[in-house]
């Protein structure tokens, strides 16, 4: 799964800057995953946690769609432009973190997979 280290640190720093002792987190999709990771890492800061459609595992039936998204990102200039409009200068890193966190390393964007797993691709999918 994507780890979202920058998002987790940004949230921690935001709460620190705002002098917030505890927070109720609500997250959808990747936001739900971030909320769960944050609650696990900082249980003293989270009073309530609500997630909707958070990514907790990857089903085999998702793989073709993920690969289609990868192809669109790599080959469709309009898709990439719109993605960058939403994610700014960090668009490449955001996409790589998201995609590489969901697919086996053998399918990741070349040179970007840092994950190691003792499980075979068939076991991961």
C-alpha cells in the first residue's frame, strides 16, 4: 500500500502548529488510508476515526484498471497535465507513490520501486 510519509508528516506538523491536542479524522479513499496510518502512528492525537473506501488491500480484479491508469499517466499528455494541475510540482512523486504502493514491484514504473517483498507477484495479487 502507498505509505504517504509526506502527508503523514504534514498532518502532524499542522496539528502541532495549530496546537491541537486531539483530532477526529475523516478520510475517503487515499485520505482514509492516510487517516488510518496516522491514527496507528499517533493514537494519542486521534479521538475518532472514520474512513470511507480506504485502501486496505488490493484485489486481483483491480490490476487491469491500475495498469490502464499507469498507461494513461505515461502516454496521455492531457491526463498527465490534469494530474499535475491537481498535484502541482509533486505530481510525479505522488503518482509513483500511489501506483507503486498498489502494484507488485515487477510492474512498477522502472527505477521507482523501493519495496521488497518475500511474496511472489501471484501471492500479492
